[in-house]
C-alpha cells in the first residue's frame, strides 16, 4: 500500500509513464462530471471481446511476476507484497488451473472482481480483463460474490492477509464484505471505476447487488473504493497491466492513465477517513457549488479544523484554521480552471474533497 498521497501529487502520477496512444483521450479533455464519464465510455466501448478460454493465455501476458528467475502467476489474493519470498505458494502458467480445490494452494482460476452474478454473465464483461484476475480457487470461492469493503471482524483470513467478514467502517453497510490486502485496494477500485464507465448505458440485463445497481456503484461502495483509490496510488504493475490489456482488447482503463478523473466524475463521493490505523466514517464535509466559478461554501466543519487547498500539481495555495465556525467560504475566482484538492483535518479526522474550478 502506498500512503495517502500528498493530495494530488501521487494521484496524478501515471499519465507521463503509461503508453497512452497519441490523441486517445482528446474528446475527454476539459470535461468533468457526467459529460466526462460519457466521453470516456465512448472512448473505451467496443473493445475486442475475447473468449473465456483465452483468459488463461492472456493472463500470462498481463499478470506475471518473476520469482527467483522463474515466471509465476501474480495472484493478488495470495501474493505477499511485503515479503514475496514469504508467499505461501505460487502457481505457474501452463499448469495448476482448477479443477477441484479444498484448500489454498490447490489450483487457480479466473476471478471476476465484479462478480458474474451482478452482470448476468454477459459475454462482454465476462471476459473483460480490466476486472478479471488469476487467483487461488479456494480464495476466489471464499470471496464468492460478496462486495469489497473494510473488515472489522474477520471470519476467514487468507495466507496473504485478505479477509472475509463484517465491518463497521463501510459508510453504513453492515453485511459481509471481502477485504484484499492494502497493496491491491486501489487496483480493484480503479477496475470498478472502469466497469461503471465502460458499461454505462449497456446494463439493461444486469442485476443489482448490495454494492451496485446494475452498472452503477452504490454510494457506500463508492465511498470505500474512492478511499482505496486515494490511499493506494497507481503502481508500475497496474501501468504494465493496462498496456498489456490494451494490446489484447484494444481499450484502456482511463482511471489508471488519469487517476484524477475519478474525482472529476464523482467529486462528492464520501471519503472514509483513517484514524489510528482504523477506518472510520467522519461527518461528511461538503462543498458547494462544485464545480464553481468563484465562491465555494464548505460546510460541516468541526471546531479547530485546518483547511488546506492544493492545486493539481500538489502545491499548497491556501490555508485557513477554523476555531468555532462550522462553515467557511473559499474564493476561487482568481485561480486557474482545473482540479483542486481541499483537505479538512482535525486532530483525529482527515477528509479530502476535490474542488473543480470552471
């Protein structure tokens, strides 16, 4: 896991390194909110749909890791990112696919991070690699079709620390969730942002779940995923995987190439905050109007809060401390158009809100 980025500095890290084809995102430039989501949908729709059987062959391109000179399956549900040599087991491509399994390490199969039952096993999303991963069969079965979330009380813990259980830190959702290790939380979040954008308006046959309404991510899940997105920034693994999938499907994940677009589309998603190594739901700070052309009113501020505003390059451009006020007004009139990040913090809470200046 990467630490919560110094606001947008890490959030905006990827575009310079990803191999984005020239002009690929031209029609999305300068857009925000629903128009941006629609533009991105039109860019990435119509990808080359592959067969279900081809996934194992394609995983060997997109999900491989070299351990002691040998190429292995990069299984996000079993790999130990802190100490790779302590990983309990590795699979090799060309063997080890499920079949039957009884315990971890028996075999691996194809994990739909957005479960098949949520999209009625439609062929397009069924083989869309941006939400598919090769994972241990036992852990895949354990995760089943439970939503992703933060686990407080675990009923099952895997060899790499992934957990199944219940949590009180999921923006009001109290049912069973699956929590991967920190290293891959952002990866999975950006996969969900891709899915809700790629299949926007194409979800007539999709089912609802505790986390989704057809292809729309429900507010509590969006809150959790946005927090994961902020805390676990785009990695080299994701960039390489994005490029590999582009070579197979002929489309890209915009939220890997441009992580800031998640905040541009969903600027008012609740941010779950971290306190003393636990994740808690703070009173939601709000900012309106957002987008804005000049003044922004920030509400639900706790006493003795610090307000810090950063531009898209991570440069501090404004700071203010509130003593007893529950609201504040920011004057954005003289700032250039673009994305800004407002951090509102106290001694025990920390929330970050994107502010869009038009």
